[in-house]
C-alpha cells in the first residue's frame, strides 16, 4: 500500500493492492476508485502530480496518472522495489534478478540507463536514503547473501561525445534501407512464371478478425478468415491476462479444405476490457515463405455474456441491484453496445418506456442469466444477476460511462443473505459452546481451589 494525492485535491488517498489483481483507492473510509490489473499487486510507490507506480507478481511494472494507465512493460523477472530516483520524472526499477534500470515516466517507460553488476544475485530489498548528509539522494539494494550496495547519481566530469553513437545509429538505418531497396529491385526482375513458382499470395489479400458466439456450446471464439481462399499456416495472439503466458500460438496439425478460416476459443475469467494483437501467417501449403498480417481486435468488458433474442428461453434471477439513473433509453443502449457483445441490428425500440435486454453467460459464466431493465420515465434501472461481484462491476461501469460520482443502490441477493444468516447462526452456536466451556472452566477452577485449600488444611492438621 501507499499514500498518494490521487485526485489532486491536496489530500492524500490510500492506495491498496490486493492479491485478487485489483487496485483500490480509499478516501477516508470510502472507496474512491477501483482499477483492475492482471495479477496480484506486490509493489506500490507514490510519485508527484497524482501519479503512482505499481508492480505485479507476473513481472509487469507500470505507471498510473489518477485512473489512467500511462504505460506498462513486462519482464521475466519480478520487481523487488520501485523508487522515485533520481527525480520524480524517473522511475528506478530494482528486479529480483539483480537487474536495475532507470526509466522515463513521460516517455512510455523508455529505459534511460541500466546497471547489470548484480545480475545473478537475488535482490530482496531496495530503498532511497541520504547516507552522506550532503542532501544528495542515493539508493541502496540488499541481496539475499546479506550484501548491501549503494548507488548515487554522480555527474561525469566531461561531456561524453555522442558522435560515434549517432553515426552508428544512422549507419544501421542506412543498412536497413539498402536491404529493403535490394528486395524491391529483385522483385522487379522476377518474371510472372518465376512468381508463380514462388507460391505467392494474391495481391490485395486481407485477414478479417471478428468475435463469434457459438450457440451450440455457448463459447466465445476469435474467428480469422483470409480472403482469396489463402491458407492460414499459423496464428500468434497476444493479450494481457487473457491467455496463459499472455500469448496463444495456433499451428494446424492437419489443414482441412482451403484452411482459410480459423476459430480460437476465448475464455475470459474477469470482467475487463482487453485488446488482442494478432499475427497471422499466410501462404500456400507447398510454400516455405509466409506473409505476416498484423491486426488488433478489442474485447468489451463484459464479453462473458451473449445477448439473447426475445424468443429464447430465459429465467429471470431472483437477485438484483436497483438504482435510479435518469437517462434516455438510447444512451443506455449505447453503453450496452460499448461494453457487451451485442449486434448493431439488435431488435429494440429505445423510445418505449421499458427497455429490457437479456443475456446468458459464456464459459466461466456458463448458463448464468443476466437481465438489464431501464424505465425511461422515472430512470429506474434494475440489474438482475446472481453474482454480486459482477452486478457491482456493471454498476461501476455505468457510473464510469455516464460520469456519475454518487449513486444510491438497493440490492437483494437472497442466496448471499441466506449464507450470511447461516454463518451468523453457526457463530451463535459457537458462542454458546464458548460460554459453556467458560462456565465449565470456572467450575473446574473453583473445584481446584477447594482441593488446594483442603490439602493445605490436611497438611496443617498432620503437623499438629
């Protein structure tokens, strides 16, 4: 945890990172905001100008400005400490592998300098201090062997000539451009027959990416389809917190038909928006040269639900949350379109007083119903769902979308209330047992005191 002026009002807020991958910001005794990450939060560090740094158990380190993430990077190592050093516009990352790097906060976390002298040693702590009493900030790291290493930001006596470094950089760019030019020249010299022998894909080939919900198994799929019936030889998808290891590799064991269509299952465990970066490898089956197409696809926050048509069977859950939001149905529908999987041509009339949209859970939420009702006349909005956490996330999403700071809610969760009542009853029985044990113990203590007194009396009588 750490303290940070999160909202810029001059007062410190408490930021807590939890094992359930959430950052919670508290102002006094109220939760001000909640930010969802992809793994357990292990390090938090305050910076000035409403900024704070964080690190996760999976090796991710990043920076927030209020509730907006500025940047994040990931490493195979795990962060031991984040330090505001050498100034508040720089962040020093101390990794458990012994690596130390200084990054610029304003330049998307770009590395300014790094130190590898401790590589191979396990670093267990890092902190800033003023060791020499000269008002010069230093930082210290401690290794598992008990060794302590100190670092300071000493300025070089002479300016380093960067001419050679600049020449090397431009020389590398020149080399890359010459290779590219050579490829174009070789392309122009090839005849049509040579191009056909080279198994090239047709000009204008594209890859279409979309999300598809299978009604048979109620699963969400990422569908890739190549034009001109070009075979898809492989797919690499990157998404934080979506795939194990944050990447998914698909290579067909056996290509069926043209092989121009691929379905990849998507299982989301949390209610969070995500973006999949996809690299698709295209080429004829006989070719050993592949063309790479890069695309990106956004997944809405509540992709664990698919919309149901009016004629589909549906059982309204008994649990619900009721709030009052005086907003037109059309704006509620815009929010649903933005955060749920729903077709643009979904048959609904936003001008009616009651707008009702029904959903069914997919994969991790399989067969869990969700219903959203909104009355345009009085603004009453009801979220029917049995999971309290998901219902709370939906209410929070509504508030974020319509910029609502305060919202009164009435919740009814019979199963949860019954569970709490059962726990209270168990506690009552435990309290009864504790009282009986206390009474028995008191009686035993009284009996013991009587036995001791009688024994002392017997000793005195024997002495007489």
